[in-house]
């Protein structure tokens, strides 16, 4: 009997061939990680020997082998019939009495006063290997209670070895059907129906960035998250901050969590119920629980010595968290080359739907709206699947589709995982895709614009470029850096061969992740427009303190980018909206004045100490303080834009100090933008109160030449290489170097104009920052300029 069942405590990863990947992993964690504090539900495994015995007893070897010989391996035209016939054979089989007794005895040993509720999960001997996830290929049964019910679930698990998707998956991965045994793990159910559950990855599942743990979760049992039935909450945790004992959560997103899967009353089955609205806006985990799960993820990854994905559950009775499954991550762990492909949309069109982007790719094609995989015969090669949701049964279709778009689901759902494995772009959680998109429409699925994926009408033109860092020559003296604004691109862009972020624009985060004027949040009770208050209520659901919403969202955006590039420096420019731009934010009209020339008006440093904006600047400072002090991301430096006078700079520094951001404390450096002629002419005096400069070449050129580059009649005169601008650049660089202050430049010219890059290098610039799409060209220009300078010096 011992050959038929094995308790988790007696299993390790050495037993994969005996009990399958899933059971072996649970045994490994029970054996090695439970003593370290990770909670693993108790249970046992049925073995490969048990499965082979079942086949022998029912004389199924030859009939199953013959069925697989008859499979159409070119077009898989008879896949459905073949799978159905194989499952029918198995379900007609009888489990030998000796195996029944072994399983029942082990199950009874798990019961205390009444039949225990267990999960019966398939665990194939080829499953959860580093080269293939087998995610969702075989069946699992939840809330199974009673000896007979466990035996019935066991038989159905055996049959699931021949689901259509599992057959196709083995074919795609070159796995011989007859050599795979179906084992099961029979595991105590965690009462997540009364709490929550979800999925975790020990890297970013989109970019493969290794320094974060990504968690997703929803109310109730975890199948809704795994199958993509709901839009889950998502959390990113920075691994180093966990070891520092800091607040390591750098990002939190509240999903809609539309459904909650619970146990059906009086039955051994589960049902989905609508999640109450007040629960939808609540996050499923506390900060303490997020940190605990992330720390467990790091322990699991360390033990297995590879990136992992895992399933977690919280028991609603005792409040404890559990790890219920873990497997090697199968997409990014296989990537070794420093090469990737960038997709750029050349123009945009009408937006049909938006959701979460999976895979940073673009695809065009004909839309095919499908209600179920049974309609899969309608799908032509290269069409784009539009569906409400997907399950593992959709897997064979993904290889035919150019992309997939769903109304529901999150970036860690089963569909997202398989889409990544198949290198198919996907947009999940669109809500209205099936309503807005019709079969036959030409559409473009764009996942190359950050975390938000967009479905455009029409087949829009796009280009693909190869980004290759292999053996790339980098500058010897001048540091190349990035200009950034979107946290959604941070993990991907952190792989670039740069020294950090030379300009992080705060404005994008305020516009796209907050969308509300900060003074409207501070003065929320006094807002005269009821419709504005209603919109703010909706955007800040779950925040009694509206101003805290601003601080949280801004801190998460900054923290995500700072974590992505840590320990490289990130220079954050405080808000630099003009009055007309601030007025466009929700509630902004009440707090902004109309100016004839906003470019030269109430902007930058002048706002920070002015009573009309000073309370809002305090929120910006609070967000920075949280990132540097609470998260421990002291690689963030602060930069003050459009600082007209030295006295104005002193006022800003005084306000920052009042807000807990004192220059010099905990290594805080404060830079100033050099974009006004006064910054250049009085560079030494500015260097007396600031730690560095960043030249804003666009504004400096405009203000030196007296040109509005957007004014059509004179725009042609705008020229960063004008002799007057050259004098200004040389002067400020010389003075900064004399005062031993860092000086960099942010702008497009150094990538577009090799001669301009040469001027900067010869003048002694310390760093040059580029937009990501121009970074590699800019680096090349710096390298060439340094080589020319070296040759010139040798000739002297």
C-alpha cells in the first residue's frame, strides 16, 4: 500500500517520477520550508505506480496507445474526438480495491471529527518542469468531502490526462503520452471561500525583472484568479527592501474582483457569487500579509534556486496564510540573451477597448468573437480572439491566433501565462471588448504602451526593432541615463545599459494615475461642484482621507521606478505643470488662474512656496519622503524646475525641510534645472545651495533665443546648436565642474545630432539623458564623441 500513497512529509523533489511535479513540490516545501515558517496544508499523494496499476487492471495500455497513434498531428482535426474517446475509456475503468483502500485510509487519517474537505489536484510526472508549466492542463477538484467522493475525484483526475488541451500541450512540447503518469495530491482545503486567495511570481511576469515579487488575489477560492474570471488586486514588493526591514510594497492596484467563489451549501461543489460592491473596492490583503507572502516567495525561490510562481490562500476561520502550490516559472527563466524586440505604433486610431497588457508586442488582424472553445473551428490562422474569458480549453486555439482580448482576467491568470509561453500578445480585463468589437473587424492589439493594452480600430502601421545589448560599447566617462515618466515601463527599461534615470517627470504620474488636482483633494469638503466631488469619490474609493490618495499613488509610481533601477540613481523632477495644464486636472479650474503666457508664468519653483499651491507641494514631498525613508529607496534625488533666482531656491529648500526633506539628511541630494539664463549666469551661486544641475536644453534654447518653438512663424529659428546656446552650455558646464557639482543634460538633441553630443563631451558634461527610443543611438554618439576627444588629446 505504501507504493500507492505517500505523505507530503515523506516526499521531496527527488520523487517527481514517483508522485509528479505538483506533489513533489508540496512535499519538498513541507520537508524543507515548513520548518522555516511557511504554512503548507497537510496532505498526501497518489503515486505513478497507482496510475500504472489502474491501467494494468483495466487493460488500457494498448487502447490508449492506439488512440494516440491515430491522432492527426498535422492539423489536429480529430483532437476532440481522440480526447473524448480516451477520457471515456478511463472513466469506464474501475479503480482496484487495493488502491481504493490505500487512498481511503490515507484520507481518513486526515479527518478529525468529521470528513475533511480536501482539494484533489492532478500532478503529472512531466508537470511543473522548468521548460513547461502545464498550467491548467489537467483537472483539479475543490471542496471534495467523504471517502467515495475522493475516489471519484481521483478517477476524474486520471481521465484529465487526456483533455484536448493536455494532449496538444504534450505534442507541442515533444512529450510522449505513454510515458506520463497521472498522480494526484490530496490536500487539506484552506477555507479561502471565507477569505481570499491568489497567485504569486518571484519576478515581474511581464518583463522578467528579478528584484520584485508580484502578487495577485481576489475574494474566495483561487480558481477565479487562475482562470482569469475576475480582475484581481495586484501588488509589487521590492525584494531588497524586505531584507532591509523597510516598507517593501512599491505598488498596489485594486481590481474589480467581480465574483467570489465559495462552497455551495450542502454540496461538494463550488459556486461563483457576485462580490458585494463594498468588497470590490477593498483590497484582499493587508500590507503585513503582502509582505509575509512576498517573504515566503523569496524563501521558496532561494530554496529552488530559480524563479517560481506559486498559489496562496488565506483561511477565513483562523486567518492564516498558506502556500498551496509552487512551480518553476517557465517564460523568463529561459531567457538568457541580452536581446529583445521593441514594438512602436506609428500612428493611433479609434480606441475600441482597454485592459491590462500581456506581452510588449503589437498584432493586427481580423477579430473573431468566440463564446467558447467549441466555436474554435470558426477561427482562421492569424485572427484575433475576442472572448469574455478563457480557460485551459482555449489553449489549442492560441497557437492559431495573432492575439487574444478578454473582458475579464488579470496579468497572472492562466490565459496570460500561456499567452506569454506562446509569445502571443494579450489584453485582459477589458470589460467591454466583446460588446465593442465585432467579428470581421480589422483591429490592432497594442501591448507596447506600458501596462495598459489598447485595441484600436483598423490595421495600424507599426515597426519592430531589435534591441541588443550584447557586447555593446558603453561610454568611459559620460554616464548615459534615461528620461522617464511611466512606471509601467520601469522594469523593462531597467535592463538598458544606463547609469539610471536622469529625469523622472512627475507630471505623467499625476495625470495618469491620479488625475485629480491636489488642491481639490486637500479642499475636497469645500468644493462647490457636486459633480466633481462625485467623480473624486469614485476615483478615491476606499480613501476617507482624499489627500492620502494623492500621496499613495504618487509614492507608488516613484517607488516602482526607483526600485526598478536601484541602486542606480533616479533624479525626480518635482511637478512642472503650467497653470493651463493644472486646470485640466479634475477639480483644477477652481485653483488655477488664466494666464496669457503660462510658459513664463506660475510654474515650477514659484508654486512650491506660494500659499496657493504650498499645501499641494507638501503632498509631493510626503510621497518622496515615503519612498526614501519608508521604502528605503535613497537612490531617489530631487530636482527643482524653473527656479528663477537663488533666493527662490532657498525658499523652496526651506519648505522642503519643513516637509521632512532636508538636503543632506539620509544622503538627500537636491538638483536644480538649468533652463533659464539666470541659472547659467549665476551658476556658481546656484551651486552654493544645490547639489547638481540638469540642463533642460529645450527651455534653455527657447529662452536664450527668445523663441517659442511651437510658434509656426519662428519655429525654424529654434536650434540647440546656435552659437549663443553653445556659449550658455559651455559656461554652465564649466562653472558646475569648478564648483564640483554634477551636471547633466536632458534632451533629444544629443541623440539626433552627433555634433551636439560632441560639444557636450568636450565641454565636460557628466551625464546625458535620453528618451528610451533614442537611448541606444545616444549612447553610440557619446562613445564616438569620447573616442574623437581621446584622439584629439593624443595629437596635442
